[in-house]
C-alpha cells in the first residue's frame, strides 16, 4: 500500500494526463519521483507533492520521467498498407483536390509520422497533396523527433519495407532525408486538453498506444475528441491491443489484417424510421449521430430495427455475407427509406461480386439522400470499373462540389 503522498501524485497524473492509476507500477513511480526530488532538492515527499501541484514546470518534468515513448518505424505494417490502399482507392478518386491531412498523436520520437510521410511519398500523392502533424505531451521526445536522427533500435519491423532511400545513413546513424522532414510538423499537445472550436478536421488519425494507458474517463474523453476532429469517412488507427476499447457506433472496424483501423461512419443528420416519427420527440443534435446505438427510451420494436443493421454490419465484417444480406434486407423492409441501409447492402453485394445489385443499391441510396458522400464514392468507383468514365466523372464532380462546400 503506497503512502498518501504517492496516492496524491497518482491522482494528479490521472487528472492532468489521464494516466490510469493501475497503469503505472509502484517501482516506476517511486524511481521517477526520487529522480525529480533529487533534481529539485526537495527531501520531503509531501513538499514535493505541493511543488507538483503549484508548478507546471515541475509537473512536466515528472511527466518526462514517467511516459513510455516506445516506438519504431512501420510499427504494425498493415496500418501503412491500408493507408496506402485508402489513398489509391478512396482518397484520390474522390477528393484529390484537397490536401490530405494526417495526425499522429501521440507521435513520441517521430518514427510513426515519418513512416506515414514515407508511405505517402511512395504512393501516387505528391508532397503538396498531403501534410502530416505529429503531437506528443513529451517535449524531450519531440526534440528527438525534430532532429530526425535514429539508431538501429528504431527499426524493428521484420517486413521488408522500401524506405532506405528516405534516410541518409552514416555507420549506425540514420538521418531522415529533408524531403520527408519537410512533410511533418511537430507540436506539443496533451491529448486531454481542449481543441479549438472549428479546428479543420483530419482525414486520418493515428492514435496508437496511448488509450491503453488511460483511465476510463480520460479514454472516453480522448475518443470523443478524436471523433470530433476526424472527417466523416476518415480513418482512425489504434494499437493492436486497443481495438477492444473502441465501442462507439460512430466507428466501423475494418477487417484488413494487422491494420487495427476504424472508419468513421458518415451518419445521417436526422435518422428516425418513418413509422416512429409521429411517436417520438424531435432528435437533439447530440443524439442524431447515435443511429446504431438505441436511444434511452427505445421501444422493443425499435430495438429490433436498430440491431438488424448493426448485425448486418457485424456479419459483413466477419465475412458472413449471406447472413449480412439477410439482416440488411430485414432492416430495409422495416426502414425502406434508409439510405445507409442501401449503401451497406451495396457493399455486401460487391463483396459477393454482384455488381448489378450493388449499383442498384447505391443508386437507390442516392435517390434517398442525394448528397450522401459514401454512396457517391461507391457508385463513382463502380462505374469507373465498368468503363463508364462519363458517369463516374459526373459523380466525382458532385463529390468535389460537396468537398468545396465543406471547406
Ligand atoms: C508508446 S508511445 C506511442 C508512440 C506511437 N504512437 C506508437 O504507437 O509507436 C506513447 C506516447 O504517449 C505520450 N503521451 C502520454 N500521455 C499523453 C497525453 N495525455 N497526451 C499526449 N501524449 C501523451 C507519451 O509521451 C509517449 O510518447
């Protein structure tokens, strides 16, 4: 049992950086506090706690001793493969006029955001078409990131990756080439702190190996923040051990191997099944997004309606396409004007190689919701794959106009 002052320090760490009290070992905490007590010449633990409470500088110094900045280039290789695939198949066909904005938080000593930049420079994107931001709470880690000089320990991915030409190598010293350094901007950020209102959204966020260290309240807060700064249809990458921590219905797990990624769903603004409209109060903005999670006062009938689309999505993610089709059709029988249901059915039909049915579904979705970006993108790609370049171009123009409207 730790004494009260150590408990006080843990409480402070939980409040300010979200560190779960059970995520830091007793020895690790005592060691870090000892180092800092010696550095500032404070012998009494109770006095040191007071110093921590009153000095932002000292708190940051303790954080530097405590955080674990373990990272390496191309950690979870599948994530970078999916990023590259996303750029080629989704981003470029639909939004190539915009700058692809990517955030890596926490970025630690920089290996992750630099790996992202290398991946994108190996893709059809040019350096002007994307930007990468790396953020971390640790100033020391950021100083290393900005220098961009690494040793062998930063290369632990066993897969062969074509990145050698992005380094200038001198014995065991690997310096990031200027072409990559230019692409990445670093800044200091506590992910628990507020973000400016109207912050431009990121299209892709890497938030890997942080959630696992946070307590439940902080984790929920961080996930809410990430949701608010991520573009609809954008990707969220987490660590392999963190996939069970994302419970929000706003995110759909992507089954790509070793990618550990979620797609943020583009959900309709006001989605109430027609047959329930007369009996329900108007939805408040905060509840309109939660279409897949039943609202508090859900009737049994509504629960069935909600769950069959959720079930369809789950089956589809598991590759159980027959079951997915059935659940989706059941859902659409009850919700015949739901564009999202038609897009999902279209995706499932494509997975079954039934392009005709897929096209019918995407068209139906667009008839119901003409500005539904996901349906537009799917249909544009499908028409293009069929050789209907003119049809695809018309849809791409519509997508572009939507992008311009959203800034
Ligand atoms: C294990 S590293 C993860 C690096 C990289 N994302 C990866 O997966 O390889 C964890 C990083 O989280 C940072 N960190 C801890 N708490 C944070 C917070 N509240 N806000 C921002 N960064 C934080 C630490 O400084 C550390 O560099």
